[in-house]
C-alpha cells in the first residue's frame, strides 16, 4: 500500500504554539513539537516581522489543521510547515 506524504501530513493537527525569539514552535497532536526558524524561511517573512504581541494572538483553525494570526490577517497550514513548502 502506498500513501502519499502530503496525505499523511494533512492529517496531523497542531495543539499549541509558542515562540522563542525568531523560532516558532508548534506542538502536534501526535506528541511531536516542530521548530521553524522564521528568519530563514522566506515565505514566513510576514511572521518574522511581527511584533511579540502580534505573534501572541494566534488561534487554531477547527481540527488544528492551521494556525491563524488575526492581527496579521494571515496564517499557515500545519502540512506546509511539516513539508517546508509555502502555499502554492
């Protein structure tokens, strides 16, 4: 049986978010925590430029498939963070 990687990534949900400096940490429902260096990823420049207060106001989309920052009117899907590829 062959399962596409993107299909598996779509099924992983976020349960929490935190920042340390310019590193975004996302807790996943399967127990993992991923870290993303914002200043190294061009397609997350909008989040790298955000103030700590703006970064602190995040919410999870229903089912945890994405993280949204209302103050910034932008967000990111967990599958894109895991695959390290921007929304096409």
